[in-house]
């Protein structure tokens, strides 16, 4: 479990693509503190550490992860948002994030405000019922508050500290992002589906 508060931006050092899955190596300052079996949210994707070599940790992404996320499109040298798993004693500054990506969205507009940047993101129709104004969403692992919702899009505001300390500051129109909707919204939708049967 994670909070959506990014610890640092790591760098992709290796990518070994197989037929349907891949092994990824990521360098970061806390790699030496990790042990095999630990979970690290990588641009919102919960990956399990398989080994650590110096300042780089390695993990495998299964076919489902490659299919549902942006991980299969990453390149060497690219930055990724990193967050270690939540401890029971940690402050929950963001919201509860599982690291289970629901799908990808596309940045359709970027608007500069006085002290923030507003992103508009199109999302798959299946996810839109789980996205609510003033609700929480994780974009590339970053916990954000939804500011507006349309038929096939939503908007979020990004403050400078978030833009400068995550990969969200590198996004442009057309960028693909990993989306994880709010856990509570998923259960509510599931309960409502059951009541119709």
C-alpha cells in the first residue's frame, strides 16, 4: 500500500524485454536500503524488487502490467516516480494507493495558472464512473485531487512542488499516464452492479 507521495524520481538504467514481460532496472538513492521481495511503486505501478546491485534495483513486470500500463513504452534514461511501501507509522498525506493500475489516460491540455498547472486527461469510459470532482486519483503514482469531470475527461491542478519533484512536470499534450482510481469508488461501483442483478 502507498500514499501517492513521491519519494524521488529514479532513472531507468536497464530494460530487458521478453516476448510478453520485461525486467527493469532503476537507479535511486534508496536502492541499497531495499531487499528482494519489497514493493516499490514505480510511476504508480507496484513492482516487487528481485535484486539490488549498487544504486540500482531490479523488478519484473508481468504481461498484464505491460499491457495495462505505460511501462512497456519506457526508455533508458527516462525518469520514473518512486515511492516505497507505506509503514503503519507513516503519515497518510495523500490517499490510499494500491499500485494496481486501472488503465492509461492521455493528456489533452495543459494550462498554466498563477501558482499551479492544470492538466486535462482523457480516460477510458470504464474508469469515468470511478472519478469524481473533489475525489482522489493517482496519476503516474502521484496522489492528486480531481478539480473537474466531463463525459470522457477529468482535470487536476498541480502545484509547483509536485511539478518540480515528480515526472508530472515533464508531461505534454499527448503524453500517456498511468491511472489508479480511488479504492472506495471501485467498491461502490461493484456494490451497485450487484444490486442490479
